[in-house]
């Protein structure tokens, strides 16, 4: 089952397609939960849907791609500028669209609390204020909690690389050690960071932990490790996506459900994602032609769900088809009109400065059969 794609170049991959899959999974699961269009856990389709959580896939892909971008950035300023151009233009438009939609639904914004909230949202400090507590599902856009987490990842990554290269230069063993530490942190936080049930108050320390990068950083670091060691080129990764997918499904079926099981399950899911990215790696380009609507799908579907709820629309399976169609359309418009024009302003990386000073260990290259680039 060695599908064509082993040894493919770094840039030839299916990550755009995987991100749309992840965004769609989040959208459908949120629609089911909030629009009451299907029972949770109702049969094998729901089990399969929840077996592939989109957010962990996003975090692993982010670690893989952002670490590569950082390694090839000509300066820290260039790295930061590129991250801002990727996240904030689309987010700002979504926030402003939220204000317009909520205002049309009768929520007022001409007061001090609204201006403070708006400034915080535009800066990426996402939260739902008291004056929007009754808008739609009770959260003005529940998916956006990942934005501040992702921003924390972006800040932490240069610090991790500085730690790894401090003193005697890059020491590869430190990378594995850092990864293992954050896997342990993820295991320890898996119970504490659980979302409380409906009507239950969440202690402030638990809430701060859940919105910090700490419980999820092991996923981001998994992507960093796989990119840093070029595991996407390994013969047991590239072209082996279906094998890893089968192994993951077997583990999901056999592994007892628990909060702690989330960590090893999502680690394996991260390997599946990277392997699928380099299995038949030209699929995304053939299907998408370079269009990446995943960010727009992810950040706008929550707003549309709230709009449906404000209109009193719930309980019909047809709503899911409407939600998907409308969200994909808005995601495409966001890509064409907002995201892509700003991404064209990103400074292209010229020299792989960090990559040149921190090559992966020879033992890993030889053992995995990797090729120098």
C-alpha cells in the first residue's frame, strides 16, 4: 500500500486539504451540538466524526509548518510579520462581521465595555463579554478560543529554538526532551482542563489553564519534531497514510475512552495527518488549485450558527447543508478578498539560516533513509 508520494518535496503536500477537513469536522460537530440536528454519539457516523477532532490536527500541522517557516526566516521580525499577516486580517474581518450581525440582532455596542471588548478581540485576546452572553449559543464565536492559543505557540517557538541552540549550539536530544516534557504536561492537564458541564461554574485557574498553550503544546511540538527530523520523508511515513489511518482507527476502537487517552490518541492522529499530507501529495493541488479556504471556514461557521439560532432555526437536518454551503462560500470570499491579498505581502524566506546551523542528526537521516535538501 505504498501510494505514490514517498520522497516528495517539502512543499508538495496535502496540508491545505487536511486543514479543510479539520475545519469541516469542527463546523459539523458544532452544528450538531448547537442546532440540535442530530443526537450526540448517535450511531457510527457520529462516532467516526468525533474520532477525528479538527483542532488537534490543526495544532500538529501548525507546528510542522510554522517551525519550517521560522527556520527559513531571515529574521525574527520577518517571522513575526508573516504570522501577523496570516492570522489578523481574516480575524479582524470576522470580528467586524460579528459586530454587524449582533447589532442587527439587537445587541448594542455603543458603550465602554463594548469598545474594550472590541479592542481585545482585534488584538487576539478572545472572550465572550457579558453583553453578548445571550447571543446565539452563548459564545459569540466558540471556535476562536484557538486563536490566542495559536498566538502563544508563535511566541513560544522562538524561545524553544533559543533554548535548544543555547550554550554549545543545537543539541538534538534537547528537542526530544522538550517534547517529552510537554507530553507529560498534556497528560497532567488533560483532566484539569476539561470543559465543565452545562450550568457548572469553572474555577478561574482551570479556565486560565485551558486557554493557555500548555495543555496543547505537545501537539504543536509533535509537528515541530516531525518537521525538524524530516520524518515526512521517512519510508515509514511518506506514502503510508492509509496504513497509519487504519492503525489509528484500530486504536480508537480498542482504547478505553478517558481524558488521559486523549493525549496518545491525538499524538497518533498527528502522525496520521503528516503521513496523509505526503501520501499522493499532489491531490490537494489538483483539487484545490492553491485555494485555502480552511481559515475562513473555521472562523466564520460559529457566527453563522449564532445567526441561525437568532433566527430560531434549529432541529432540521437541512440546516447542516445550508450551513456547510454558506460557510464554504464565505470561506472562499475571505480567502480571495482578504487572506490571499495579505499573504502576498509576506516576505519570502531567502536563506535557511537556522536550518543551516541546526541540521538534523546523521543517525536519524541514515536510519530513516532521508535525503538532504
